[in-house]
């Protein structure tokens, strides 16, 4: 099963993002919008994980997150992403302890990669995916600053990701406490 570890956005942050961002009408037909109820900051994407390895994966994540970074996560801007040939709209994230989070994510990836060999090893760029282009078309450059959107996350969640005809569907499998 496809799995990832993410930090879900609370309802007030989702509402603030929905109020701050409006899909450009001329791009609407070329975009696949992400369900706001599933908005999250991905910490690690594990790809396909054998069912028999799922408990061990959860244990390794728990060990890697025994002392997670604390503090708030801020959403300062919505922009097209990546900068060259953008294919998505994303709310970029700035954790208060960004370097500590980078180290934590690196530790999670290192510890879980034997159980989950498809673990994504790209550099961690904390963001919330709001929409993707269909068929990887490119978007026009876009950026809108945000004011006072952020939260102190209570947990990270291990999710199962099922691809459906209407887009991915995420099922929570296990939660890990943050900001004790």
C-alpha cells in the first residue's frame, strides 16, 4: 500500500487558505484541485510498503520522532511551484524550527528506507499542495502573500494513499504526538 507521513492542517488554517486563494478562471479546467479536507504538509513519502512491513514502518517512524521539533508552522505565501516550469499551486510552509525539522525528516527517511525502499529522497521543501495541473502542463508564475496563517501542530499522521478516479484519498493509519 502507498503510504506517507504528513501533518494535517486544522480547519481554521484550511478556511484561511480557501479565503486567500482563488483559482484563476482561465486555469480552472487545466487543474486538479486538492480536497481541502486532505490538505497536509508531507514529511516523508514512502511509496509502496508491503503490508507485512507496516507495523515495523510505524515503529521506525515513532523512534525517529521520539523528540520531534516543537513550535508553530506558518504559511507565508501561496505560489506556483516549482519556480521553473511550475505544475502546482502550493502554500509554502515555514516551521519555526526549520533546520530541526529538516534533520527530523532526514532521520525518518534514513530509518525507514530499508522497510520502504521507494521512500522519496528528494530534499524536503515544506508545502501544502492546493492544486496540480492535469497532464503536467505549466502554469503562469503566481504569488500571493498570506497574513497570520499558521498553527501549532498536535500530531503527524501516517496515511495510506489510495489513487482513485477523482484523485487520491488518504486514510489515517497512526498518529504521532507533536508539541507535547
